C-alpha cells in the first residue's frame, strides 16, 4: 500500500515518544509493588479515566465494531451490550465506590477481604487468581490477533509472503515493543502513555469522521444499504435484507446466529445486567478502580470513561464504515462468501485517507492496541506477585524483588497470550468465547458475593469451578449453537455450585462479614449481619439506595447509548436523529448531576461515629462521609 514519508515520520515519532515515557516512568514504578501496580494511588481520577477509555479503544474492537455497523447498521448500537458495555454504568453508579472501599491491590486480595483467610477462603483466592490469568491470556490473544491483521496491511514491510504468517510476525514485533515499556514503567508508564494515545486517537477519529462526511452524502449511502439499515429499532427478526445488494452479508448474519434479534437482545440484556452487577472482572478495569485516590474518585473515573470514549470512537467507526459501504461494495461482491468483513476497516483507511492523516490514524490505532495490551499486561502480574509469590513463596522479600518478579511475570504472560493468539483464527470467535464462556462462568458467584451475606467462600469456589468448567466445555457440547445462547446453562451450573456449596457449609467468620459490611455497606440481603452490628452500634444505618441506584443505572445506560448514537449520527448527517440523541444526553446528564454526582460519598456517613473500638475502619477513612 502507499505509505508517504510523512506517515512514516509520524509513526516513528509516536513509537519513540511512547518508549521514552515508559522508560521515564520506571523510576516511580520501581519503588514498591503498590507503586508498580497501583501507582501508589497518587494519580488523579481524570487521568485514570482517560487511561481506562484509551485501553478500551483497541484495534481489534474497532475492527469488530466496523464489521458490526457495516452488516447490522444502526441495530449494531445494541450489540456491544454483549461485553456488556454498560457495565461501566454500574461501576459509575455504585460498584466502583464499593470496590475501592476495600483498599486492596488485586481482585484476589479482595476475596480475602470478603471471605477471610480460612481454608475455603484460600481455595476461593486461588480460583480467582487462575480465572484472572486465563482471562488476561484471552484478552492478550484477542489483541494480538487484531494488531497482526492490522499491521500486515498497513505497515510497508513484509516478513513473509504468506499473509497469515506476516500478520503473526508483525504481531510479535509490536507486542515486544509494547511489553518493553510496560515492564519498565508499571502503571505510571501505562497511564501517561495512554493519555497521550487517547489524544492522538481522538484527533484521528474526528479527522476520519470529517472526511467521511465530505466524501459520502446521505443519498450515496442510501443507495448501498438495505431498508432499515439506518434504524436502531427492530422487530421479532432483524428486518435487514442484503440479498439484492450483498448476499454474503446475509450469510454472515446467519452464521452469527442473531437473525431472531429480539431473542438475542433479551438474552443479551439478561446476561449483561447480571455480569454488570457482578462488578469488573479481575483485569485492567478493576485495576484502575483500585488505583484511584478515594471511593468517590473511583466513581467519577468510571463515569468519565463513557463520556470521553463513545463519541470519538464511533465517529471513527462510522466514518470508516460509510466509506467502505459506498466504495468497497464492488470488491466485496466479487469475493462472494469468501468476503472477510473484518478487513473493511483497513480497506477504507488505505484508500481514502490523505498522507499525514493516514499516518496519524495508523499511529492512533497502534496506540489503541498498545493501550489495551499494556493495561492488560500490567494487570496480570499483580496476581502472580501479590497473590502467589508474596503470599506463598517469599513473603518477606524486599520491594525491589517483588518488582523484578512482576517484570518477569509480565514477559511470561505475554509469551503465553501470544502463543494462544497464534492458534485463533477469528476476532468474532474469540470475542464470543471471552464474553460468554469466560465471563459467563464468572457471573453467579461474583453477583452473590456483593448482595447475600450467607454466600460463603466454599460456595464461591464451587460456583467459580462450575461456571468456568461449563463455560469452557459448552462449545464442545453445543457445537454450532451461538455462544450467547449457552449462557443460561453456564449460569445454572455455576449457581448450583454457589447455593449448594454455601448452604452445605457454615457461614463465614462473623467478624469478617461485619468488617466487610461496615466498610463497604452494600445493599442487598445483609439483614442478620446488620442486626448484629446495630446492637453494638445503635446509630448504624442500612444502605437504602437500591431504588435510587437502579434508577441511575437505567438513566446512565440511556445516557451512554445516546453518546454512542451521537457519534454515529454526526457522521451520517442525520440531524433529526442527532438532535434526539443530544437531547437524551443533556436530559440524562442533568438527572445524573443531581441524583448521582451530588450524592457521592467516600465512606458511609455513619462510619466515623461507630469507628471507636471497631477493627473494621479502614486506615484511609479519615475522609469518612466526605462529599
């Protein structure tokens, strides 16, 4: 492909700047494991929020979103709920605050905070470490696959004449460069480089959106899309017919298994709500929450992610999609059923972007990959160091030893994730395996841990084992079934392990439960624990915010979805729909300002009044009840 000297200079300057920042941050990262993995809780919430958004703005995900918008039109607005994308709303409204009140370093350490340190708690701790590492490896393979496809098309050098081999080798080179600055700089290096990468991504995304608006009129687009493509609404079925325009698109919809879109949508919402209520999986999203300065800042950080991510990302997605729809359709027709819709993004870029902007966008998407990859790589070793090496192998080592072990662990995890990436063929396949298989097995025990006092460590362990096993085995027993539709089976297997394991064994240590309840103060089924504490502390208040939190979740999901629609409708120049989307954003923002933001607090307002004599008060609770 054409590659102007200006594009090459931009790309090289970006890579050099990223490496310099990562190596510069190494002096802060080397102080301690808390510094290496959480940046000593010194970074402001807005930097962590931008960093988190940048980490979600990945190449593989962008290629997938372009494919979805191309095939499903505005109905693709809902499909990212598979992850589910609205889990950020649950985090924003209440879960980030609850999680940050623990003051721990990793999700596995949080398990000890919730269940204590007995034999059952140790097993629960181990299963979370295993799950975290398997999940991280899955995400690294996903990122590796996407960047390899991307680089093989855009970067001007060839390692091999075989396209697949060339993609894999480029993946190796780019992951090696990314690993270098992550291993040296820790979370400090990751966050500072991700802020730079986000600015680059946003500028390039807006530029692509403007080019698409100038090159493609609404009338040109209407001639190449089926009726209903512009509408986000649907009936019992998808109501899109590509048979006259591009039969391969109908075949792809059939292969995805989403033709009965209403059933797919309901299942997606059911799964999404449960997974969101479980809290973040033990990856970079959880790490950002635990890295904030306070619970209140954790909530604001999670809210900022949707605000800064959605509009620029969907301007980029829509711009590349409409350019490909109008100008790439003849080539796709000639390919027939062999058409690879995941290559729509590279085609649009290499054919329609001028020198300079092409280099900027290549650097931006490379930055997107590096953001996702670096955040994931930095999260995984925390479990190996803090929850395995420090706990079981060498508990009295110096901090510099733990940092060195973390760096070695990073390299090992990258090597394993890369090896898995070599074995995976399709982005869509690994996306569905992660969101349905892995995260499906995580759901039931991690919902119950927040909301039910009687759920104990024994139930957690068997719920995780049952869920993960069912998630990994489901593809073999339900061959040919859309992965989403296996979620109820995975959930049921996990739920049986949770309930039977809990009720067949005694409750957890009352002191552990009381400490957790006092500090976190969740709503849910905590009556016996609250009653015991209320006898000791008569002024103790229940968390009565369930209805308010659920109302804010609904409003926040509408707000987030309207932000997505805003980015799409700007590029489509559909000003009527755009005004509706912007109106929804404004109204929802006003509601959230008064009903969420103004009501944020670090710790329960009565905690300071009951802290005397209680071992439950956190060391950092000096700001108790601060607004």
